[in-house]
C-alpha cells in the first residue's frame, strides 16, 4: 500500500491546507404555491436558501469541511405552514426560516479508505433509504461516523448515525443510534448492492426499524438504443413497546433511451402488514419518490403500490420530464383501495455553469375518501446560482 504524502499536493503544513482550501456559495431562490381541496388556506412561499462552504486541502490525508445554511422568506410572501408550528391555517410548505450549521466534519483518506467524523451529507444508492432531501431549502444531514473502503469494483460503506438533522430547522432533529451498512460491486451489466439499515431513535422506548435488502441497477447500449433496468427487494421488521410488524419492499423498473428521449415504466411496492403498518423509509429523500406533490411522505398503514411511467428528454438547451403515477393500497379494505393518481412535469434550463432556472408542477387527484387524501396542485419556480 502507498502512503499519503503532503508533498503530493504541495501542502506542507496545516496552514497550507487552510490557505489552499476552496470556498463555495450556493444560492437557491424559489417560489412555491400549494392549492388543496380542504379547509386549509392556499399557501405561497418565496424563499432564498444561502449555503456557504469551505473545504481545506488535504494534509497527509486529512481534510476538513464546514458549511453554513440560511433560509429566509422574502418580500412578505410567507403565507404558508412551515411544518414547525407557524401559520397552521395554511397548507404546508416545509421550508422554515433557519440559520444552522449544515456540515462540519473531519475526513481522512488513504488509498481506498475514507472516514468522516461529524455532521455530513449521506447518500446511498438512489437515496430511497438514506438521502439528503436536497429538494427542500433546509436539507437533511447526519451527525455520524462513516467509513468507506473501495478496491477495484468493490465498495463497502458503514455509518453510525447519532443525530438526524432533518429539514425542519432543528426543531424536529432526532437523536438516534442508527447503524448503516451498504456493500456494492460493479459488474459489466450494472451495480449490485446489498444493504442493512438498523434504525433506532435514542429514547427509552423500543422503536427499532431494521431493513435488509438487495438492489441491482444498470444500463446496456444496443446500437442507438440504451436499455435501463433496476430491481430492488427488501424486508423490514419494526418493534414498538407493544407491537411488532414485518413487511416487504419491491421495485422493478425498465427503461429505453432512444433519439434523445428516455421512457421508463416502473412498479414500486411499499408493503403492508395486514393493513396495520406500512413499509417505512424515514431517512430517505422522499420527495423524489411517489409523486412530487408529497402525498405519501409517510406510507399509509395499508401500504402503497405505485405504478408509474415517465418520459424525459432535452429541448432548447434544457431538460424536461413528464411522469404519471397510479397509486393503490397493498392491503385493500372496504373503504381504502384506490389511493389516487398524479401527473408531474418539470423543465430546468442551465444558463451557464453558474446559473440554472426551472419550473415544476404536480397535480394529485385523490382516490377513495377513506384514504383521507384530497386533490392537490403544487407549482414551483426557481433560480439557482453557484460559485
């Protein structure tokens, strides 16, 4: 094995590591509106998220990163329930005002080994189980110790999470005792992953959620056509002080890319235990799954079967996508079977390497009244700048 050497990067002292570090600024200005068919008032929010990041250079494999994040409402456009107790007569837009430490960690790298200690972003596989919720202005990070070892095509990750810094301006952060395992191997046809996520809030009440699964995702080119495919299966057991539940997760997705278009058809099942408990993914980047209207951030007790089709491509220098979801209960009852459907659309346009603008729309149509859902329409307009 080789050795880390400060001279490899002309960093010969801690002072050099700091002076040769890099600073970044990321600004995200966004307007969001929510219109729901219930007693809540329609919501509007104009918010600006500012993220300031400084990362040192490496010194004998050691480096550090510190990052601050601020989110503010602008121009008095703040008629929305921010999900932490303000303006509860309005629909929810989960972008509360906040100023907080987003990341702060020490990192050590040597050969194929990497370790981080401190507050950090974690994103594993497609972020269905562990992610950063990057769509919201206050993204999710974790206070954790993480390690990764990569050699050739094999990578193994382990993390111990002792605090979940959620998207609610520290108000709903959770102390935890989570163990996260993920191992992957790159094959000619794709990436094979096996994972185990053992989650437990740090309380005196039994509340463990243990998930074990296997995933394969890849792509294959055939002349002018690309075939895309993903399969994922997991089992989950959860224990409370009085009950225990067991259920399954399944994903099957196939896609074809041709002539600048990509078409995908998928089926995702978050199973139910006899209509009493739905498969849970509390650390996921939830907005990316089951529709952008965010109607299923928590899986219904009856479970959720999501059949979806998407079409995406490029036009006028930007990227666009259309998605249709059909939602059904896994364990149907006399009152809950149809969980509705949703149409999503998005277009984003990079102006240059620094600026991006975009527009996004989600229209959810409710199903059975017993499911407790209502029709909802959401619109987003945003501009992002990074330096």
